[in-house]
C-alpha cells in the first residue's frame, strides 16, 4: 500500500492520507465517550470585534491579502483564532487553516490558544521534530521548518480556506514568500482557488524599506497603543529618560538602517555607561518587582548582569543560547516575581507574554520605531495589582536618527522626561503643537513687540545670515543696525556676539555678549585694549597691552552706554561717531588697496564703489577676525548640511514605519 502511494502524484497521496485521517477521526469520535462541555465563549473587546468585522467585510468584497495592525497586549492571538470559525469554508470544500510564525514561543502560544478555543478540532504542529499530517483542521507551523526540504508538499492549497501570519512585519522574508507562493498568494502566482491571507502585527511596517505590498494588499484595521492606554485596554506607562553620555556619532548603520550591533556595543558597553545604567535603575526603579532589560549583545548583557549583581541585585539573563530547561526555569521564576531583573538581547522583542513586567530598561539604543515599540510593549499588558509600567530610556548623545520614548508622542528627541505618564506626554505634545501654532501665527501676522518694553532694554537674539564668501560677510552691515540704533558710535560686529569700536591709533573696545548657553543673569562685559606707549614698547612684541575689563552689565543697552561713556573719554569723537560727514565720502585708495588684497581680480573695488566709513568698517572686520568667523560659519554650515542629510535619512526611514488603514503602496 505504501509503495503504491509513493507512485501516486503528491496531491493524490495527500488526498488519500487526509481521507484516511478523516475516516479514523469520524470513527474515533463515534467510539469516544461524550466530550466535556465546551469552554465558555470568548468575550471579545469592542475593538477586537470591530477588527474581525473589518476583515470579513474586505473578504466579502473579494480582497484576499489583508493586514491587521494592533498594539502588543491587544489580544492579536485571540483575534486570529476567532477568525478561524468566522471565515466561511470555500465552496470547493476548503476547510483547513494554517497559522505561520517564525519563533517557537509564537508557535506554541498559537497552538495553546487554538486548543482552548476549538477542543473539537484537530490541531497539528509543524516544527522541528514535530511533523504535521497536512490534514488537520488547524496546523500551526514554524515557517523555517515548513520550508525545509519538501515538508510543505504535504499541504494541499486547495484544502485551505485561511492562512494566518503572526508578527507579519516579517512576511516579506524569503521563507514566508516561498510559503505564500506555494499557496498561490503572491502576485506572481495567481490561482483561481486560493485561501485568504491575514497578517497580524503590532508593527505592521518595515524599517528597511522592503515593501510589505509584495505580500499584503490592504491594512484593514489599525489601533495604536497610545489609544489603547487611554482606553484602559493596556497598562499605563511612565517614562524617564536618562542621559547616558554614550557617544553614537561614529556608530555605523547596518543594512536594515538601524545601528550595527558591533559598533553599538563598543559605544555603550563601557564601564561608565554600564554604571550609569544600573544606577539609574537603582535610583528610579529599585522598588519594581519585575524589570526586563534590553541589551545590545552578549558582552553588553554580561557586563550589565555583573554590574547589577555588584550592587546586590538578583539579576539573571536569557539569551538565544540558553538551554530550554534553564530558560523555562528562569522565566517561571521571573513570572512568579522571585527575582527583580531579567536581562536579554534580542530574545523578548516579540512573542513574549509576561504580563507582570512593571519596568522596562532600554539599554539598547535604536533608530527603529518598530523595535522601540516592540521593546516597551513587553510591559504594557494588564496584570493584577500593576498600576503602570516604568520605561527607563538610556539616552545617548546622538539626537538625529535615534528614536527615543519622547518621539513616540511626537516630542523632540532632546526632550528629557522625568517620570511622565502617557497622558502627560500626550498633553505635553498637545502643548508643543499649540505653541508651534502660535509661533506660525506670529510669523504670519508679522506681530511686533513695539508696544512692549523698548527693545533697547533687553538683550537681543541676533540671527546671522549665510554668506557665500568672506567678502559678502564683511560687506554686510545689517548686523550693525541694532547697536547703532542705541549708540552714536561706529560699533562693528566682528564675530558672533562680539562688537568692536576701533580708534585711529589702533586702540579698541570690545563688547562680548553672553553665549546662548549662558546661565540667566550672566553679565555682558566690556574690554579695553590699549596701545603700549612708544617709550615702553619693545621691538618684536605686541604693541598692545593685555585687555582689561572696564564695564559689565546684564543688558546690552547698559553695556553699550557704559562703553560709549568710556570711549568718549579716550577716543577722538570725530573718528568714532558713525554720523560724521567724512564717513559718507568715497573710500581712499589706501582703503581700496587693502580690501582688494582679499578679493578676486575680477571683483576689485573701484573708487566711488563704497564710502570711507563702510570701508573702515570692513577693514575693522578683517583685522578683528572676519576670516576666522567666516571659516566657523562655513564649518557650521557644512555641519548643518550633514545634520540635515542625516535628519532627512531618519525621516525617510521613519516614514517606512508609519501604519495607515487602506491599500499598501506598491
């Protein structure tokens, strides 16, 4: 009989096996004692029923390849197990369902749910040493095992009404696509009778730019974790960001767009950062019962575990290499809250059902919003006695491209957060948006503060223009307009936040404004640089004395007034006043010769091109560091260009992770 079966075509072999299995199943059912009463019907949440109805509606309209986007902890497994009975069998007799997953935990979890939900249905597992018959009502399969050798050949596509995919953001991987091709669910393989495809994920998008539309045509339902927290379907979360001082500026990106693991480990796995991470937890979350820590790699995991233990914290770890018995033992003890800290690297980002987790320590920076959502999602499940989950985000120094917890709420990545919950962050986001709206209204309406306190009484915010050449820089006198509106003297802006008033003998005054990062109340200072008397001057040395401070003030107005008072007692009035008649006369040949030394041959200044006063101001700028100022502006411009490029790259990558209900772009 077996030899005869081997000679039959594969579909006939499968038909024979499945027919035999069906006969023995009917015989077993008729001889078996009465089955226990069915489990009470699962009571679906409102959004779960909405999701199922949306799937059924799309299927009724002839669509077959559908996606569902739901937050971690929303009961995705409940939804897709309920779909098994809600989706009608095909007219040609297709009644079977295939559930695909890529990890053992997901396969086992789905099988448990199906066994509970459908005690009368036959359920097989295709994974590792477990071989399904190909005939069961429901088959839960590891996609790796299913596509090994010819194991997929026993599954006749014509007998399947439904293919369900868990963690469906992986669906465009080659093994999944091979499986979909077998069932006629790829665009390149069209069959008249094919099962429906429903993919479910908390992060139904790709960070690496690979199109999900190769496998899914429509996202039919989306509910964000923020909405679910607000509606009390998920545990509330409180966030704290901690500056770790890890420098990610030299960490390269991998093929997926996220940080390269090796480079990232080198940046964060050092004694200082590890100690800061552990101390942050001790300071903010030592009273938490169940903390899950996400590490970069095994060396980082070992270092953090040792650091926790050095502080007498019972910390244990699970890795991909941890044996199954030890892994089960550590997980069971953690679920029973027998120790407070469990560390992992890449193990618990998906398919982890540990609802007692009440703290997530993010020691692994990422550029991927999807990965960040997956990590914090581990702590969002509801659990008796759990009021919230504390997310501690170790913030590195790179703020372009890196995704932090504030960015999930639309806040600036640099927004430092100290134990704010989801509602507070949402409120903060709304306030930021309102403030941004006010700023736009101010610009649109061109509102001025002319009715407020005179501008001369406050320190101004000076905005500098980009210059193509140093000549454009020294030629621009717009920056002097403000200071000359409050002073009668010919002050010249010679550098960022630095004004100079020069006398005919070379002596000069300098006003240095406080830098942007100065603390409130820091004083503006006035310095006087005096020429050494001729009888005391030594050849070969500077002709000027060391600058000495002559005044200081909290406001520019008062500093300028003090400097003017000092200048008029030292410098000739007719030389330093900017309204003197000589300043409007044509520039001298000597002035033009000096300025033309810094200009291109085809751009030389000629007599009458500029005034004597403007030429003097331009010479002052050159003498007091305009070339260095321009070089710094150029360097800042190049840096800004690089930052904008990185920001654009991060924005492009971030757009890949946005989820919207509707058809997927090809």
